[in-house]
């Protein structure tokens, strides 16, 4: 933090923290939107003829 304030990128620690929180919020919203998109693809995609139990059994056999 001190180096970023020293270089003049930020006037003080409070300004730096506010910017970091803003960037985190942008990142968080992007991740959530990507997850929603992937979930929608799953819901809209083809369905499997196998049951969840069949899939779990096949997975257990691979291990």
C-alpha cells in the first residue's frame, strides 16, 4: 500500500482500499454472471438418460 501511495497512484490508504473494493465488486459480479451463464447452458442443454445414481456409481468405479 505504501508504495502505491508513494508513487502517487493514490492520495491515501482509504482511497486505495476503496479502489480495491470497487475492483473486487466488479470481479465478483463478472464471476457470478459467468456462473449464471454456465448454469443456463446446463439447464438448456441435452439431458442424460443416466440417473444421478448411475453417474455416481460410474465415478466411484473409476477411482
